[in-house]
C-alpha cells in the first residue's frame, strides 16, 4: 500500500500503527529480558565473589624482619 492510500484508509492507518506499536512492544520486551539477564549475571558474579572471600582466611599484614630495604 502506498502512503497516499494509508492517508485515505483509516483501517489501513490503524493497522500500520498497530504494527509499529507491536514492534515497539517486542523491542521493549527484548530489552527488558536482556536487562534482566545482565542483572542476574551481575548478581551471580557478586555472590560468587562474596562466597570466595568468605572461604579465604583474612590476610593480616605482618612485618618482615628478614627483608632489608634497598635504597
């Protein structure tokens, strides 16, 4: 259909707008799904880091008496 026919035919115009609206909704949904996946992945990584830190003993700095300072 040409643009001229769309201007005269309200049903065709509504159909075209419905297509654009449906496409926008699909794009928004894909964006939301991708965003949720990224957030879940970041949460999983942060959780894994916390678990690793809780397993490792805390390191305390101890003075090294045998090391000589180099000038």
